[in-house]
């Protein structure tokens, strides 16, 4: 592994973040769903503070990112960290960068007094599933994610 640094992203990194989001969407076969822009990311991450981003850099270049935010567990009575996106450039996978980003998130969760670190993974993404299992992460059996977006969300909110 080249010398790795992990740092919090700054507003001037928004182009890099969006680039990683687009690469992740390509990998997940969801490119058509990306409507984020640099302006939206700047507003929601840096101005409104609704998410945080860690950038992994090796040899002076960004090789991956982790975008996360706090959620809350009523059962634990404390916040947790939800990892929305973890992405390492394909040519840099297998070098320990993803593990390093997850370790940094675990450290942040502990330092902030959080009760858990959690994320979702597409069912077909076997390489990522195997990676997460190798770290000791456990799948949440019996849970299904539900979502409302776009017109459905708008109509339901107006009802």
C-alpha cells in the first residue's frame, strides 16, 4: 500500500466526491439515477452539514471515499454512523484502502460514543459482501429496506 492518508473532505473536494459518486453508480449499474451536482453536494454536505466525507489519498491522489451521516437507535438510546457510500477506485482495490476507511469510521463511531456502524450492500455484490464478512460485519437477516422518492414521496406528503 502506498502511503495512505485519510482526511475529512473540504468544499474544494466536491468535484472529486461527485466523480466518485458517478464511478460508484457505474459499478452498481445505477448511473441513470445520479442527479447530484457539485452545487447540491456542496449545499447538503458542507453548508447544511447533513453528511460527512472521508477521502483516502495515496501518492498524492484520491483513491477512494466514504460518505456517512449520523442516524439514531431508539433501542440503544444513542446515535450511530450510517455509511451511505464506500468506494475505492477499481485500479486501487485490494490494497487495504477500503479497510482503512472502515477502520477510520469505526474509530470515529467509538470516539463519538456511537452504538453502531452500519451500511447496506447490494445482494449481487459478492466481492463487497465477502470483504465485509471478512471484517466481522454481520448481515441483518429479516430486514428489507423501503424507500419513497420523487413523485411518490411528493404525493404522499401532500395527502
